[in-house]
């Protein structure tokens, strides 16, 4: 356990101005980010007697090994910088809301020449107008189907659109009047964009204008005795009214507001948001978080506002935000929201009337969400803690393995050998630190040798980064001094580079960020799990021993009987089937298997797509796959005779002769030879290692 006094700043060293501070652990990972009106007062609170600190705060300061700060001009700048750093470093001890599901949005791609209406999930894209989120995708499709009568905007994919433009024939929606068919030139790009903008205006709440316009046109058509046109306009107006009825009126004064409610206990908190536009509930979403820091309701609300509006601009930030408790710096938060919207934003607690009643409904939804979350086994904090404790007890570990790495090997009959590394921290998957490996040193179904190579490559990189980190930290001008090992080494530091194939053992270490942070492979686990039995475990342990690493535990999980194998033990450890520890190990192993086989299938599909068999006339995908599966690889198929190729079901002699000719014409060139030395010159194959 680190002593906070070992890295406590000297008296008077911290300024008394607004700013943002970061606590780092011994590996230079940022584990907590905070802001303050007065940095000196706020940071000093962390270095009082440990007995007087909240248990979560005490865990954080004893895990940390250094503290640093950045001075800013105003509290609003501090709020923005805090949000940016939390997003960048993903600190372990900061509250992080995670969606209880992926919510669908109704999106209009205004960034395209012909805007498209579609259902979208995931991160928002620039130039796309979003409405929602909605509880179900089918609700969006029903609404869009009703509105296409009045606003016949394109809904087809890019492929369908290009095919219709090429053939000169629109799709079915174009024939039945639910698409203006810009693909065949029925409307100009300008006319179609105007339709899309009218669609967006209606979805944004400006509904009365369009309904009154349709009713006026209907009456005029009836007076002119154009009864068919009048009937069509009547049906259009009814369709818009039905679309509006799908969103119940909750506020009579056509208010644009977001209502936020929080339900919490000592360990977790659930948050619910209702998006009200034009007095109607246009969307709903919920978040759940572990209370890893000492935070009250106002702090939870502030974190929620940062995450909810941190990437939003303009009308996406409503005129009014109703909350159960005001943040500590309510004025600064209101100013920050106003800057993002471009006009004044009211941040307040509803006291009476319809808004108070609606807040009660949102609060009830938050309570139900928290209760439902508590019943989910994998997300329950108590369950995860018990699982880690059971693993530590079964494997004889001194502390619970807060960071677990699992490795799996995947191949197809010895070809395209790959490996995966998945990371679980505090019992939860941390996908940003997953890694993939290509095994190129040999061919064949040798999982033991592959496991030895992968473990060696991963931890060789760890030792290189550790050595470089030590050199960087030796300069007192570059960073505060660090102390000994911390009791909670769960890695939630900077988000590393995207998951790519790992480098070969002879490659140089990855370059570091500007502030000295390692990009990847820099954080050691407390437990390495391999998919397999005693041979794979022995190979992994041997790789660690060769590197001189003796403080990382190794175990294997065999699929057949779900037995846990330890190095140098002749008998496995058998955990009860109802054990939470076994359940966690199974989830880690299954995730590693999924990640490995997904990568292996992608590589195999790419190899088949770029196969020289593509040039054989009349040879379809089914027979190409049959040939590759029968011989194991294109390389072995190239070495086969015509008679051997004919043995494959479905391959006749004429086809076999064509295959042999195609492979002979694409045979790899002979290696280049240095005429002076007689040595073969190796060339880069252009692939990732």
C-alpha cells in the first residue's frame, strides 16, 4: 500500500486558482481526474488522515503514486478540461456511466447529396441529424413508414441507390409513392434536400405548420372538385397525426427539455433521461454506474451532464434541463451548457406542476432500472468481487486478480494460425486493450508452441516498456517521483492504440506518447489464463520464466471438464459448477475464443478472396472452398497432381487441369540471391506481423 505522504506536494506548491488535477499510479496510468475552484484547498483534502477519508477515496490515494495539476482561467474551462481528460484517460476511480443497452436513433444523413432516413446506433457522425434515442427500432420504422407518405425521402442503402440509378428503374417504394426516387431523376437534388429538411423540422416538433398546410390544400382541392387529390391530402394529414400520437403529450406548453433522474445505493447508481421535444416524449435512455468514487447525487448529475452533452452542439442541447439535484458549480455548468447550445439554458429542479409530475415518472423508471441491473449476474459488483476472491483462493494468490489476461490459439488445419489476448479488469471486459497476434514462425497444429511464442512476445514488449518507463521516470524534471507497488493495480489508464496485429519478437518497442505514456502492452496482469490444459499452461509458464518474470500467476481452463490447471501440478483444481469464480473464468475463456476465431475467419476469408483460384473459369466459391479445405492451403494445392485434384468431390478432370494451370501461372518467384555472397535475400511480404 502506497503512503500518500510520499508524493504529497510541498506547502505552497499548489496554486489557489481554478484547475484540474490528475492522480497517477506507479505505472503512470491516470486513475482519477478532478476539478476545483481552488486547487490548493481541494488537493489538500486528499492528504489528511486516512482514517478520516471515505473508503473509496482512501483506496484511490493509496493506489496513486503521484499527483499533478493544470491551472485554467475559469471554472467553465476546468469543467471542459475535466470532461476531455476523463474521456481520454478513462480513469478507474471516476464515475463512468455505461449504457444498459445500445439505443437506436432516427438519423437523417444531411451530409450526403441525397439525404437518407435510417435507423442508426453507436457513435454519432458529423453532418447527420439525429432524433431520439428510442426504446425500440421497430418504433422508429413505424413512424418513418407513416411519414413517408408526406415526406417521401430516400431510405435505401447506397448499393440499392446506385443500382437503381444504373438501371433507370426505382425500387418498390418509388413505385408506391413512398420515395421521391431521386435515383432516376424524378426530383432534383435541391428538391430532395428540401423534403429531408421538412422531415427534420417535423421531427423536431414543428408539426402544426405542416398539418395546417395539408388541411388548407385539402379544402382547396375539394373546392376545385379534385376529390382524389383531396382524399390523398386527407390521408397524409391523418398519417402525420398518427405519427404524432405515438409520442404522448406530457407538457402542454410545447417545452423542449431533458429530465434526468437518479436512483442510487451505496455501491451503484442508475440514471434515466427523458427527452421531451415540443411537449412530447421523443426518446428515453438509461445509464448504470459503479460508485467507484465518493460522490453524492449532485456529483452524479454533474458527471451525467458532462457525458450527455460533452459532444453535442446546437439544438441537441435543450432550452431546459431538469435535474433532481443541482451540481456543486451549477452556475459554471449552466454557462458551459449555454456555450454548447449557443443560447441560454435553464438548469433547475422542478418544484410543482406537470414537470414535477413527469420527474416522478422518470424517477420511477430509474428505480426500476437499478433493480433490474441488480439482478444481472455479470454486472453485479458484489458478485464480481466474490468471483475474484474465489479465484484468488483457488489458485493460492495473495490478492484478487483485478486484471486478468486470457490467450487462445485459432487456426484451420494448421493454416492461418492466429492468437488473441483479451483483458478483464474488475471482472468486466476491457475491449480497448484486446490484442491480436499472427503466428508466422512455423506451420502446423502446434498450439503449445504457438502459446509459448505469443506469451513470450507479449511480455517481452512489457519488459521493454517497463525499462523505458524507468528511464523516463529517473528524470525528476519530467514527472513526480513514484513509490512502491499499489494494492489495486487495475488498469484503467489511457486508451491504447486500436487493436492491431502484434509485432514480431524482433521489432522495436512501440513509440510513446508525448507525455511518456506507453501505447500498449505496458500494464502487467495479476493472472494469465490460457485456453487449454497442462501442456499450454507449461508453455506459458516457460515463456515467463525465460523472461525472468516470476510475479504473474498462470493457469489454464480445459474445455472438456472445465478443469483449472496450474503449472507443475499433476492434478487440476476443480471449482464447483455453481462457483462465481468458475463462471468468470469461463466468460474470460469464451471471450478469448470468440475474439480469436473471428480474426482467424477474417484472415481466411481474405485469403480465399485473393486466391489465384479466382482466375479459374467456372470455379465457384463452393468448389474453391472445397479445394482449400481438402488440401489445407493453396500452397499444398499447388503441389498436388491433376489426379489428386480430381479426388475432390465435384472436381472433374477438365476443371482439375484448369486449376493446375492457373496455379502454375501464379507460382511464387524464386528467391533473389546475392551473387557476391550466395545468400538468399529475404523480402518483406507486405503483411502485418
